[in-house]
C-alpha cells in the first residue's frame, strides 16, 4: 500500500487496486508468495476519513456497493491460492487489522499496534469480523469490538492475531526468512493445504469428515508433486520446486 501521507488509509480506489493486483498475480507461477505491507509509518490506519465522510451522505445502494468491494478484497486474500504474509509495522486499525487477519501469516514489528476502533465512530467492524474472529476467537473479539482499545504487538501475538514479532530493524529479515521457509513447500500442496483447512476447520469429527480427509490424501499421494517430493527425500536431493527460490 502506497499512501504514506495518510497512513495507507484505504478508499474505493486502493481497494480496487489491491483486488485487481491480486487477481493478476494469482495465475503467475513465477510468484510463490505474496507479502502485503504498507509504505511509511503505518501498515494501514483503516478507512480514509474523506471516504467515510462521503459514505455518510451516500445512498444505501452506494454503501452496500462499497462495503461489498472491501468484503471481496478480504475474501480474495483469505482464499488466495498462494501463501500470503502480512508485514505489519506501525498501526493496523479497523480495516487494516482486517487485512492482517485475512493473511495466512502475520509478522509484526514490536512497535506495531492494533485496534478494531469502529464503535468509537458509531460503526461496527462488519466486513472484517469473519477474519478477525477466526484469528483471535469470539471471546477476544467480544472485548476488542466493544472497547475499541489499542493493543500492542505482544498482546496481538498472545491472542493469535500475529504469528511472530521482531524488532523494527529486523522486520524485513524476519519476513524474508518466513518467505524462504514457505518456498520450501510444494506450490500445489500448499494450495491444497489451504483448501483442506477451509474444508475441515470447525467441523465435527464424524465419519463424513474422516472420509473427506482420506479422499484428499489418497489423491494427493498420486500427484506429480508428491512423487517428486518423496523421491527427492529418499534420494537425499532438493525437490525441483526449491530451485525456483
């Protein structure tokens, strides 16, 4: 995100640009991992104040259209076939926090801060709620959605919003190390693993779910990637996809 003068606050244009870019990159096999970051002092301060002001006087149809665009962006990130990493520094507020929660992996600077501050503006964190609640759980969300308080990186790590924190000076190095770890995995297997989580997450462990996992691993074992991966392990060599790192 490249609006540093307003802390990468987003409006309809930034939402459309991000969504379009993700769609364009999705089928590019040369790109293995997406890192979402913000230029300047903050990751993202959420919605642009001018955009929110316009929404206040817009028709319900226009508001629904704008909300749907943000919801589509978040869903695009959440269901993206490639691994996604949020590189978080400074503030991640409101919709900015939603972007963090929608990514697969979130790494923050120790100085980062987070809030779902919508209630302090008479609003609710509606479109980001599915992703934030998935990340931190309903119990934590009940508190943060009501108070709108800012939490620090250590708290974000504790409640599950972040996976790791580092000093601001070492943030890029930490993100790069994680991206390199991601590149050790097979791309189609990673996409299938993400789909597996969507298929089995929060479902009762019953015969139907067990059969679902049986079918998935059986199909996976016969894939080109699995054959290459097992062969390379037995032969003590690097699998072919790692050469593209």
